[in-house]
């Protein structure tokens, strides 16, 4: 029986001899390159239009709060003088009954 080292040696030797035999056989005939035949013209595949995808919705711009401007100082309203109302008439004093004075004696009668 052969060991693995000897088998490998014989295998390499056999491969080398095959390569030499192939080279000798090729020396007799020159190699002529034959290009492959041109491909048969096939009709182009039908064209299918693919519409572009809809645009993705863009996020809204960030909101920046703007406070309203301060109110402009308005001039004070013009001053209109109003005179005080006239005094209301005071009610008459309550009625107090006064009895007539007693009759005075008649003056003396002179003839």
C-alpha cells in the first residue's frame, strides 16, 4: 500500500504528463479563434410607464408665535366741562297751623 505522500507525488506526475501531451497535440494544429455568432435580434420588451411615486408630504414649518404689538398710546379724550346741575327746589316747609290772635278789645268809642 502507498502512503498519502507517495499517492500525491504520482498524481502530480500524472497531471504534468497530461499537460505535456496536450501541448504537443496543439503544436501540430494552430489554434484558430472563432468568435461567437452575433445574437439574433429580438424585439425589445414592451415599454411600461411607471409614474413617479407621489411626493411624501413634507412636515409643516415650525410655528413661531409672534405676540401682537403693544397698543399705541392714544391721547386722552378732550375734557368737556359740565356745569353742576341746578339745585333741586327744596320742598316747602311743612304747614303749621297758627291760630288767629285773640280779638283785641274794641277801641273806646268817642262821641
